[in-house]
C-alpha cells in the first residue's frame, strides 16, 4: 500500500521520519511521499529522513517557531490559519500514485492534537483518496494537560478521518526507560507493526509472489466504515542455513524430508503466531470480540508460509471476533523472520477510550463551573466597586 504520510507535531514528524528509515532498510516502498508540519522549528531541524523542502513551519507570526506549549486550541487555530502553507507541500505529492493519506500525530501535545484533525478535514474535502489517522495516546504519567488534550483531540480526529488507528503509550512504556529512550522504543514498535501491515501487496518485479495476495484494496476494505482500529503483531525468527539443505528453520521444522510433517508444523506454527498477535499486546488494548472487520497478514520467506495455515488462522479470528468480514493473505519477504500482523477495525470495548471520554466530560463540566465562577467573581468585584464609590457622590 502506497501512502502519502503527513506527520503533524513533534511525535508525528518523528514517526513519519522512522517510516522512511524503515522503507530504506526493508525496501517496502510504503511511503510514496512524506511531509512534516510543526510550529516548533527545532523539531523540524531534528528530522533525518524527511526532505527539507517537505518540512513546513507554521504559526511563525504567532509563536515565532517556538511551538504552542501544549495549547491544542492554539494549535488548531494556527493549522486553520496556515492551511495554505500545508497545502503547498501537499501539492508536491503525486496523488495519482498513492492509495491513501495517513495523518500521524501524538494526541497529547498542542500542535499535533490540535492540527491533525484540521488537516484531515482539509484533505477529505479536496481529495477522493481515503484519509486515515494514526494517533498516539500519551501515557497517564505524562500529566493532566496531555490527557485532556488527547481526550479532546481523539473525539475530533476520529470524526474527521475515514479510520483512526491508535497506539497507546500507556501499554508500551517500559519501566526504567529514559523519556527519550522510551519514545524511540515506542516509535520503533509503531513502525514495525504498521510497516508489515502497509507493506503487504507492494510486490516488485522479481519478488516472490504471494499465494494469497493481500493488496491495498483489502486494507482499504477492512478500514472502510470508520471507527477505531488496533493492530496486533507476533513474530518468530527463522534460522537460515546456506548448506546443502537450503533454508532450514525451527519455525518450519526439520523433518528429514517429510513434506507432510513440514506442512503440519508450518500450519501449527502459523496458527500459534496468529493467536499470539490477536491475544497479546495490541497497539490499543481492547477486547477483540465484537470487532467489525479484521485483516490477517502473514509475512516471511515463502518456504515458511502456507495457505492452509493462513486460512486456519483466519477462521480462528472469525470465531474470536464474531465478524464475518475477516480477510487474510501472505506477504513474502526475504527477512529471516515470520510475522503475523492483524488489523482489527471497528473495535468497541476499549477501556482507554472510555477513560478519555470520561475525562473530556469532566473537563467540560469543570470548564463550565470555572467560567460561571469567574463570571460570579467579576460581578462581585463590580458590585464591591460600586458600593465603595457610592459615598463619594
């Protein structure tokens, strides 16, 4: 699947930069074009792979390149005001060569959480290609303002995109990690999971051809219908032996030439990876039962993939999710690893989202209370001033 990626804010820019690095290493060809948009000049200068001409600094008249300081209302205002500058960079994207737009943003800060829904709405108004979002939720230990930003931004972002894929930092932060190291680790996890998913179907001449092809239309159909999506992933290394036996692997099993045993081992291992991917750590933890649509992609050397295993894994997913729309296929690669990537689209039972919605409701109530209190205080001040002035007249 070929994507035009737009990284909005610090986290969004870094993740898109990481996707370009992944493309260079794997040759997957996912990112057809990449743009980074920010209100902070230093964040744009820190990118390594996004071309300089594709880095857009907005809000210079208001914040002078210093960022919006976690004020997502200001971030949204600046994105609205400077949307023509963003469009100028998007104009350089060969839209006829992309399958979809992907707007990437951290939802806790100011620029990304405020601006990403604005640019998504703008893209949907102009282009016919799908516009997806990849939103990163802040950890609960990052501070109340970031949680509040995420609560507000999430509700707007999910409404403006064709589907919102979510990564929850809370589920992925490792104890003892530095802040910088933690974010680097998280960004790598994001790119690994979504890289396998979006890489499916991008086959060049001379590449191995999939038995059961997963192309961009399968991904688009799975994401169709909107809502929130999460991705599961599990992998197992394969041992490559360049000796007379060719590729040997503990994944497939060395059965001494017994093809039926090889097939059985491969099928069982594929099924095991599918279960690990679906029931393990998802990008957004949730109950998979009730998922509206799902897609299974098995990636790895073609010797270690078979149609029977993928079909069995797909049927197991149908049973677990209760969905009749579960697609599946393989994505042959030369990497010494077999991986299962599962896209669960239209998930409902998500504790983190319910928590954010509650935060948003409480915040709105608090804002109303504070506004009323301010008005009351102002009225009291006016009345006090009038009382003090009366004796003079």
